């Protein structure tokens, strides 16, 4: 019968990733950059929608005025 390998010794020897203020700062910065990118994309869509509507309104106005 095969003996199962015990990983507990190796697990005790490994270093866990320590939470440092710098790591926390980088994680928060990454999260905020993701939020900002999404908001910027949303803003870009809104601006495109407004410009398209404005162009259509101006075109309709000029057509009516002729």
C-alpha cells in the first residue's frame, strides 16, 4: 500500500504572502483604476450619444429652415 505524501512540512516552510501597506495600496490603486476605466468608457458613450443627437437636431433644424 502506498503511503500518502505529507505536505504539512512543506506548507510550514513556505512563506505566506504578507500583507504590507504597499501591497494593500497597490491593490486599492488597481481597483480604483478599473473603476475609473469603466467610468471613462461610460462617459465616452454618453458624449458620443449626445454629439450624435446634436448633429441630428442641427440637421433637422437646417432642413426645416430651408
